[in-house]
C-alpha cells in the first residue's frame, strides 16, 4: 500500500492532471516543469534535493551533493545553474534520458556552458565552469558531495590572478565591469560563470582601466607598479603628455591599438607589450631584456634611423640628446653652417625654434618632416636648394 501511495504522489508531482495539492506548485528554484521538481526532486522550500530518490537527505549522498549550491538564485557570486545545464529535462516521465538507466542513477548531459570536454566520473566534474589546468585554480575538479565552502572561494576555479598571458593585476574591476572596484564582490553575480567573459574596458570604461588614468598612460602598469623604473611604466607619460618640445606621441606610434580586448597584437603574446612601431620608425626595435629602443627615427640625428635610447631614461631630454648641436653627423651642410659659420638653427628653421634654442612649435618637432623656413630667402625641398638669401651668405646652393 505504501508503495502505491508514493507512486501516486510522484505522478501527482510530475503531471498536472493529478490533483494532489501537496505536489501541484513548483518550488521557486526549480525548472518550469509543472511539479516535477516537487514530486521527485525537491520541495516547496528548497531547490533541488532535500531528499534523494532513495530518501537520503545528507549532502554527502551523491543524490543530494551540491544541488542547492548550484541552483540557489540568491547566490552572490554566480548565476543560478539550471537543471538543464547538467541534465536532460524531460517533457514527461518516460522521456529518454530521464529514468531509463538500469542502475537508477541520474544521467548527466552537460549543456554548452560546461564545455565540449565536460565529464562526470561519479565523484567530480571536469567542466569549464570550474576552470581547468590552464586557469591556475586550486579546486578545478571539486568533489560533488563536499559543500563546506572550501571549493567555492575565489581562486578555486582560476588563479588570483590567472597565469600569463592574463595581466598580473589583482583589481578585477580594472577589466571586468561586473566586479566592484578594489574588491572581490560582484556587482552582478548572474554575469559570473555564464559562458561569457565580461570584459569591456573595466568598471570605469575604456583602455585607461588597464593602462592608466587620463593622465596619459601608466601612472600604474598591469602589475600595479607606479615607479617609472618599471618597464610597464617607463617613459609613457613623457611621450604621451602634451610637451613643450616635441609633438604629442600617440599609443599607435608604438603599439597596435586594439578594436577589442582580444584583437591581434593586444594580449596574445607572453604578457610583454608588443611594439611594432609606426611608419616613422620602420626599423624600430624594442628589447625587453635591455629595455632599450633602437634604430629609431624619433631619437635619431634627422638623417638616418639610428636613434637608440633606454626606455627608462629620465626626461625631458636636452637639445643634443638625439642630434648634435654643432651639426656633426647631420645631413647636408649642417656642420659647415653651424660649426664654421655660426648660423643659428632658428635662421633656417624659424617656424620651429627661436634664437635662444627654444622650441616654439612642438607639433613641428619630431614629426617626420624637415621643417625648413628661412628667415631670409627660400628653400626648395624638391631640389634641396636655397635662393634669395641676401645678407652676403651665398648665392643659390644645393644643400
């Protein structure tokens, strides 16, 4: 008689056609299958098994395990897992995959979020939800029947932070807008373990979330360094801040500016910045080992791309740091004019520099153009010739 009553109760729970009041209302944490979670898999007061099909109620029983921890809609750190993420949810009691195994054990049919290689061995799962061997977590194969919280702490599924090439910073909100700034608290728990890597430039938005504030590039690098002797900080501000002596350098002059977080050239290497340089520096090379840039136009002599400088060198640089001040090694007849005739830079580059060697138009300095504007006479860049000089300098000459 008892078995018949139980059977009727289960049927009432799984099929709306039965009128057993005890089993008619689905529990708030269940899938929307009319009554199924109540009749066999739970009650009105808790999600998933408070009682397994064999009558067990302890979480150490595999039929109970971590069901409630997964399905709880009030979780503060992950989206509620649905029954369909791990099981085939039947349309009726005889649906394939429901209870057609001879051993009476639940069939595990993982959904897409668990990953293509997801497995269950009767004790633990290997699923993307809990990370894998590449993510640096300490509990990437958690025991199903262990629900003491030790397998769900931050760092269980992925490292804090994950290993390279993930940035080494520890402020998750810098890149993940679903996190609270400077803490391990989620702004939106439903966005965690949802199959989507939520990266949109950080909680404050934009590239500056990872690469510094609006104060031109790193006051802080991805490792949290603020000292300019750290390669991730270096001379970024000296280059990118408005200058009184050179044009403002942009990120794209040295780096590929990505259109998205995963764009090629952004973070697809060994966690060391990639520097392809721009058209002004076609042969430019940066050596991480020596923190030195070489074969550059920018720090060259104006004639050849031979500039070389330490990325950690202090600034601003003095006149003569890149090209000589007496014309030695420079193009054409610089040396003769400057060293022998005493001609000032301002007499030929009047739109760029004044008589006291002060740069008056920073945007015209180190811009890839020879800005020649004579105080007297004209210069023809096509023939590289001067004419109409007056003042007894010389007649028409080729530079």
